[in-house]
C-alpha cells in the first residue's frame, strides 16, 4: 500500500527503515551465534519476517528509496510494557519462575538502545541492509528471570514452568517461549553504534529502580 502510493505520486525516499525481528533466524536453541550473513530459519515466525523483509527490499528494487535498512530487533526491555513487564509481575508476587528448562537464549535490548539504533540508521547514509539490534551480552531465560528477581529483591520460590503446561496453553506458539538463539551485535557496532546498556544487570537496574 505505502509502496504503491509513493510510486503513483512519484515520490522518492532517501531512506526506508524497516522494523524487522531476530526471529528471522528461526525459533530454536543452538550454540550458534547468528550474524546477518546467516540464512533465514524455516518455522512460521522466520517465514513471516522473511516476507516482511522482502517487502521492505522492494522499496529500493523499485527505485522508491535510495537505501533500505532492516533492523532485526531482539526482545525490547521496557518497564511499562512488553516481555519485561510480563515477567516482572509474577516475580513481584513471589510466583515467578523460568520457562521450561530455562536454557533457551533470550536476545534482548534496552528500549533506549533500540530507539538510538533507529536514529543511528536514519542519520547515517552508509547504513544499509540488515542489522541485528541485540545487546552484545547474551543471556538465557533462567538467567534473565533470576536477575529480575535480584534487582527487585524478590525470592524465586516456584519451580520452572513445565514445558507441557506452556504447550497446552499456547500450542505451537509455546516454541517462541521455549526456544531461542543468540544474535551477534558485531555488525552494528563496527558501523559505529555504541550501546548505552550492553550489560543486562545494569540495564535492569536502570529500568526497575527508577
């Protein structure tokens, strides 16, 4: 719709910045750290992201935009919404716990850093193509849950949420909670971007102790 409208009005963009996702690489837990050179996964979420990115690429292919930037965004940590808010609530009431075995990686990024990345991509004309927007420090679901509890000064008394319970509740979507891989931030850092919150504990303290 946007592309066709711009073409009809013969409008040209200097830049088209697309909000993409880390799920591009697939919903799976592996020792591999994915870079922008890796191919897409083969599950539902990765297929959705692939189609989204191909649509973004059309803006340059059809000469509507001079460049296209695809920001593959990790889990954004924000106090008031998103994954952190959902994890924080049960922990505050003493019923929080890791999901499944807790070993699945959770690529993350502080909300200030993701906002800065979009600004960085908009202002630097040399930035083009795909970039992982994921903090350089990696973590698992279990470690993130424990750090949230530590920062909130709350105990974790409950056992891990069993995998079969999550599958009963969410069906196939449970894989998005039970699986996860790491994504490299090297490309965006080599381009000149500096993370304000590269450390998870410091990021959580900033968000939860204000």
